[in-house]
C-alpha cells in the first residue's frame, strides 16, 4: 500500500490546544467561561512541556542539531512563541470586556488609599508569614524550587556606605498560592468589582518583606519554569513497584528545567543570570511573555456574583430506569442500560455499586481504578461492600500520570479495609474502565469510556454501559484474569482487548468496510475518539477512503490525518469539538454492509493504547442503545457552532454548513430532558 503523509503527533497537539485558546476568543461563549478556557490552555501547555517536550529534548540532545527531533522541537518552540503572543493579546482583550461589565483587574499602581490599607492589613495578618525570599546573589540554594509555582524575581538596590556605591541583589519569592487565592477581591467604593493578582499584592508589599535590610528600591518580574516530569523507574526487579513509584514522584520535582517563561520587560542582565542558574540551553524553550504567568489559575477566577457571565446551570437528567425504588441490578438483568455523563448523573453508577455492596445475593465486586475523586464515593461503596463480607478486588493503576501519590494513598486505605488491591505489571498500563459484580442471581458488568470518578463525570462526556449479557460479562471477568497474567493467551469473542488483539480486530473491521465498498455494499466508518495518531491506523483510514468508504470522525485532541491528499482523503472528514464539557467518550460505528456494528470503550487510536496498555471496547448489542450511540456521533458531526475542521493545517476554522445553528452539547442535553419527560 502507498504510504501517505501524516502530521507529527506533537504538532497536532499544539493545534489542538490552540483550539482551546480560540474558544476564549469567541463571542458566543460567556465572558467568565472564556477566562476559564485560557486557564485550561495554560494548564495543558504546562503538562505538555513537562511530559512530551521533555522526552523530545532528551532525544534531540542525543541526535544533535541535525536530527529530526531537534527540528520538531524548533517547530514546537516557534508555535509556542506565536500562541503565547496570541494568549497575551486575548487576555488583554478579555480584561477590556470585563471592565465593560464593571469588573476591573488592577495592579499595585492603581490601588486607592482604602485598598492600600486593606492590603497592608492582609500582609500584617497573613502574608507576612507566607513569603520567604531566596536571595540568589547571597548563595541561596534553588534545588527545591517547584514548577507548579510562580516566582517573582526581585532586583533590590541599596547604597553601600563602605563601598561608597550602590549595590544590588537578586531574590526569588515564591507566590504563596497554596495559602491564598491567585485573585484577591478588593474593597471598592463604587459598584465595580476590583480584583488584583496575588503577584501585584506581593509587589506592593516588597518594602515590608525586605524590611530592615536597607534596600531602597525594588523591581519585580514574574517567571515560571517547567521541569522534566517523565517518571522513570529504575531496574531493581526485587523492589516493590509501589515503593519505586513513590520515590519516582519525589524525584520528579527535582527534574531538569526545560522551559523558562518570563516577563518580556525583564532586564537582559537578569534574564542571562536566570538562564545560567536554571541551566537553560539551546534545546530548552525560553519564552518572553506578559506580566503574569501560570495562568491555569484563571480556571478558578472569581465569579463576582455574575452568573449571567457563566454557562447556565444544567442539572443532570434522571435516568428513569434508575429513578425508582426497584432493584437496579434486577433491571440490568432484564435489559441493557446506559448513562451519558454529565447529561446523566454519576450517582446512577454509585447506586448500582451501593446496591451490590448491600445485597445479600452479591458475592464479589471487581473494578479497575485509574483516577479517583478527592473524596471518592466509589471507594466508600467498595469499603462498604468489604465490610459486608463481599470479596472486593480493585486493580489500581499506579502510573496514572500526576495522580500516582493519590492512588497510592487510596490503595492503602482500601487494603486497610480488607479490599484486595493489586497493581498489574510494569510496562503495561491498565487503562480500561470495568466493573464486574458477581451474584447468585446473575452477574452484571459495567463498561465505561471514562474513569469511575464523580468529579470528572461533571465535566467530561463519558458513557457507561450496564449489561448482564453473559458473553460480555464473562469476558469482563476474564479481563481481570488477563490483568493478573497479561502474557497468558485468553480468547475474547465479544470484547476487543489490547494489547492482545485490538489492533488486529480494528484493522479487520476497517478491511471489511473496504471490501463492502468495493462490492457496492453499505460501507462507512463513524468514530468519536480523543486522539488518532497511530501511523498504521491512519494509513488504514486512508486506504478506506481510497476504496470508497465514507469516513466521518470526531477527534477532540491529537489527529495525525492530513486532508487534501486526493482519493486517500476525499471521503474523510474530521472535526474537533471544544465546548462546555470535555468530549471524552469513545464510540466506534461500522456500516458492516447494512448490519451496523457499534462499540464503546476506553482506547484512543494511539500506539500506546493499542500496544502498551490494557484497553477494552465492548460491543453494543441492544438496538435502542446502538441508536443512541449513533445519535451522539451524528449530533457531533452536525455541530456548526462549536466544531472546527481538523485537516492537518492547524487553521482550525469553524465548521459551517449553511444550516440553522446546531450546538451538539446543548441539543443532547435538551434531548435527554425530553426523553425523561416522555418516560414519566
């Protein structure tokens, strides 16, 4: 087969994150939500540099400047510079819009006398004990600095009478964002709301912070840096995996700096000094930006009592089948059900788990844990089950990035409660989302596209299928056996499981569509996933288009397909939706010659998901639920308000079809409300 062009994964990620930035610029998004999109953009970028760019940097240093990774790193750095300027311009524009709404973001130079008194009081009562400068020019150590923090680099000047001249020192002050909100609402004499960055509060307080040291003048410039967060485990096979992960998390905070973001007004001499101290070299990103950094805090910008500037409240719609006093497990034994978060409440899953914990007919519960909420109701239900004598088994993925410490702590709590906790094996991350409930009255399984996490379920669109289909339920139980013995050959006839046979099975499904197209039968592929970057799978989609298969894709994040390559892509359309909720559900639909097939599951089409993780897709056999899954995809493809064209160019133009306005998330919410009303 001919090999066609693919877009580099990391460039496609930059294009994806830019779509989030573009949402902050849209007039049909509420003003305070636009600030939140800026915060999401910033948070994503930090994680991207900590994980992906750190890996690229290591490879580039090994290959040298003639290597492909160095060229890719240069492209990423240049895009980052362009997007950073766009970010700053967008924030300034939004500050102007806030001012029109009588919400003013001010700095330390704009404080009224009353506001100055208020800040002095805040300093005396609280801030004084939370700010500890490190005077770098006096030899202070910088090894414990964290990339989750924001720092002010302060230049202090005083007259040295012995030397007979002015001398200067440089200090770093970590902003105390753990003790204080990044944004402080100030007293105001008018009906305006005045808000000041914590950065500027500290700037105002510099004379107090350095009191008694004789400094006469101060200049302060914000900076942040990003460390390499790639968690590498050493090869001591005799050491428990839990202990190695815990140590790896501790080492992460001392990782090498790979990005420095600084106030572009910072004096050149100060910048050179910081580059030297942080060992920033030509492989690292060094970006001059605005006065403020670490803008992920915009995700928690005060609402200022202005609900009219945010998305309207949208309570989950009850699922009629679970909205009764009847046994949820009995209902599932009669027919399949699904819930679609956040349109439906995560409490439906908790209700099933809680009933299983209390039912005398239930003997066992097995589930997988990738991420857990801070006060997890899932864990509470599992502990309740263990206390009632159920055999509770939990597979905890220790390497869920940035949640390792939380997962270790939860594991210990569950073990203390008598739950059997196991962690899989190194080199094979468990990413599937499964629950198996063993009962004398018939076993039940839950297969989800997202984590069993009530926090995520309020903002991520995910689907959980509840089924008692014996073929599916038995194979869900066998997945847990597979996790225990991942190199044991286990036959799966219903589920599609990686790494054992997912790549082969997906290729077979695509090949069948190609064959049907050649024979003149119904042939189409409709997929909703987060990422498509696997080169072989992308080539198979190109082959399908060239053979006459209609390929319609919803891809929220990374996408390596490049449209505009003749027959290979003329039947492919790809769109990405960025809206109120984070699109997260994975749904696969194949025409299959008129006998449509539908799957939902946890896997994106990336090498890591197909080859290096345990992932699961389940078939959807119930015809009514299949129709509902198709509706979700079709609504997304009809979206002409929040969808952008993903074609490999990075233009991210809004999709327009000349039809009346259609916003898929709003329409789905309305549809589920109507269904509930009709069923009452």
